């Protein structure tokens, strides 16, 4: 498109107009090849203004302009490169200016001369640099606040070992008006997938925006929050940048916790399933114990009844472990509580009706993995049964004291009674099932030793074993 000849004649000679007209025929080719808006400007009388006399826009690319600009005025303050070229006759590359539609652009300007060498116009190629300028502003803002931001992030680094990981997550930068100036690709992926545009928008427009603004104004520092966005669970860390006690901008760091939360959910489900399994095992063991009790009541032989009672106590000891596991939901068991439960269950089952036998559990708290805790419960079962069977014959009352101690990484468990004492050789003789169970569990599972000694009065039986790596004593 070119200005009418009659209009050109008001400031150009006829010979110069022909040069402009001939060159304008190639503007569309220039525009398509360079993917730029291409113009020919001519200087108006007075030299302070120029007029657009021809234009072409790329057929396959994006144009800076919505409307034709032929016949419109170009001003020196908006297009300094154009007027420099008119004045000096030298090409200008990469000059910045503002278009007639108030868009930031970059110009390459070439002089157009007539046969005598006089500059009669300029050929201009323009490209939109709005995004580039915005990025430069972001960089400038980042450079201005680098020192203060570094100090703030240093404090985060002191409390967050994984600060480098945060930089690989979502990053938003906002200015003093809480307008988002920059968003990295990860942040865009998080929000734009859920219909939230970022750059140029206010922080208030985000799902958590009002809260961020309010909290940062109050705290003047950092703000932490977790929230759901679509199918994602995000952790937000907002950091305000202060200068002269005034907020000049800030940073939002976003970490996607969706995978972690899903794993936590699966662990909770798994934990609930495991607790339910332990609960059912406990119920089944108690059912078996109840059936054995029913059968035991139909037996006349005291010796057989004794065997049944010992079996029932062993089953009860194991069921107590599963009961604790069903309640705690963890593989680590506090053994002091289990020892009390097992011991009291055995006393209720085995003591004579007229006897008063009490249990005292003393010492430190011992935490063991469930398998080793089960072995320890069975050992306690056998030792307490042994004390009731042998220590309190013909006695109306007695005390069984159980002591838990730890020295370095060695745990000692002592079962001490104040009964009549026993023949140690007879107690330790081979062939006794309860003692065989004890020794096997202690040596094979706990990796310890079993010792008997007279206590005067009574007997002391000590189990010594190393504290497992997973174990804990408090």
C-alpha cells in the first residue's frame, strides 16, 4: 500500500516519487522474507516529523499493526532511529521505538537516496519486542533484588536442606503491586492446566492469592501453605522482598507433593489393612484358646489339664502381641506393656484361687520389632509359668518381680520370685518342653543366653541379649 501521488507531490519531486513508487513494489517481498513489517517513511518539511508513505506486512507471520498506518505521522521521540538515518544518511540497526499503535518495536532503517545522493526517504523493517522488553524488566528486577533475595533464601537454606530441589519446581516472581512478572515452565504447567493464567495477572487471582497477600503483609517475611489444585497437592512457600521496610516484590516457590501424598495415602491404607489382619489373627487365637479351655474342662487328669493350660497360655501370649499390633499400627512394640499383659494373664489363669500372687514390672521401656517382641513374650510366658508352678507351692502369697535393664547395647531381663526356691539342676534338666522353648527362642531369635541362680529367698532367672539395630531403650 502506498500514499497517493498527489499527497507525495506536496513534499517530493516527481523524479523522487518514481524512486519511491518503484521501491514500494518490492516491499511485500521484503516483508515476507524478513517476517517483519516494512515501511517507507519520508521526511516532512521542517525535519521534525516523518510520514509513512508505503507499507507491507508478512503474509505468513504476525504483524505489529491492527490498522493501516500509511499517511500517519512518525515522531522523533517515538522513532529516533528513523530521524538519525534521515540526518546522517547512515543505516541504523536494532534501534528501539514505539509504533503508531503504542507497541514496543525494534527497527532496522536504511536510507533511500535519489540520483544526486539526497536522502528522500528511509526503508524500515520493524519487529515486535514487547516480550523481550518484559523479560529485560524481569531481569532488571531480579538484579535489583538479588542481594536481598539471596539473604532471604539463605535463611531458607538453613532450614531446608533441599533448597536446590525447590529451584526445579514452580517459581513465580511478583512486583510491589503483587502482579506476577515471571513464571517458569513448571509453574505454568501447574496452573495453566487448571485454567489459571499467570504472567501479567495479580497474585490475588490465584486460588491462594488473597491469603498470601494478607499473610506477607502481616509477617513481612515468609509464608508456608499446602493446598490442592485440580489433581495436584502443592506446597507453597512465599517470600517477600523488603526494602526500606516496604514490600518491593516477592517469590513464590511451589513443590508438587501429589506423589508423596499418594504414597502416604497408600501407606495409611496398608497400615489399616495390617492392623485388621492382626486383629483377626488375635480373634482366631482367642477362639482357639477358648476351644481348648472347653476341652480342658472335660478332662479329669490333672497332668493333662496342666499341659492344656500351658498351651493356652502360650497361645494367649502370642494373641497379646497381635492385639498390641492391631492397636498401635506399627511394627515396633513397647515390650514393658506386653510383659505386664502376658504376666497378669498367666497369673489369672494358673494361680490357685486362694493365692495372692502379684506382678511388678520395673526398669526401662524396651521397644523391639514385632517378631522379637513375640519371642520375648513367649519367654516371659514360660518363665512366669515356671515361677508359679515351682516357687509358690504351699504359699498363700508371693511377688514376681520383672526387671528390664540396659547397659551399653546389652539388654537384661530378670524374672525374680520370693518363693521357696527350686532345685536348679532339676529345673534345667533336659526334656522339659517349656525350658526348651525358652532356650531356643533366646538363642536362635534373640541371640542371647539364659541363666538361673538362687536368690535366697526365691529364684532369679536372667535373659541377656544384644539390643537389635532397630530396637530402642528409653
